[in-house]
């Protein structure tokens, strides 16, 4: 995570910090956040030899997603931040599917809301499956981590 902070700073981001060792970068990007995301993707690829998409959300966007979470106070709730808004028909079909462990799903804008009723450990819902079904990639954070990111960004 230290190297990620260095890379982000080198690309012009300020107020750079990280939260837990899972790629949560908090920063104020330079002028164009989309350009920063692409530059960070390229820098990660150059440095570590693999591609990983950068998915940015502002604290207000994360807070709004938490407030709009489709399943209330879900014990095993997750926000799956998507790279783009999926096709409405694809999202509807995906959310209607049964993955076998009681997962509840809802697409709200650019976010997939997931309630792993019995926990995420036994789910068959994988990032590749989500990408194939929705046509966009993403990254998940549980509700506690999402709330912590908003809190840390405001500190």
C-alpha cells in the first residue's frame, strides 16, 4: 500500500492515504479524475505487471450508495462499485437469478447492491460471473468498509 500511495502522489494526487490492505486509496486527484484513474491503471500495470481497473467514487457517492442500500441493515451487505452503469435489461435479468445461497441483488445506478444473507464465503457469485452478466467490471466493499472510507475521507 505504501507503493500505491507513492504512485498516486507521483501522478499529482494530494491528501493521499490508504485504508486496509485491499486497494482502498483515498486522495484528491488532479484536475480530471478520469484521466487520473487511467494513469493510475497504467502505472500499476507498468510497476506490477498486471492490469487492475481503478474505480473511483467520491465520498458523497459512497455515502449516497450506503443511504440507498437496497437491503437496509444487511449483516453481510456489500456495495459492488461498477466501472459503468450496466444495461437495464441485463441488470434486471441478473438480479432475478438464483445463485443458490439466498443472495439478494439490486443494481442502483453504477453500483450493485448485494446481501449475502449467509455470508460471502459460500457464494457462487464471482467477479467474472458479474462481469459476463452485466458487461462491466467492478470491485466490492462491505458496508462497514464503505462507511469507514467515507468517515476517513471527511477527517
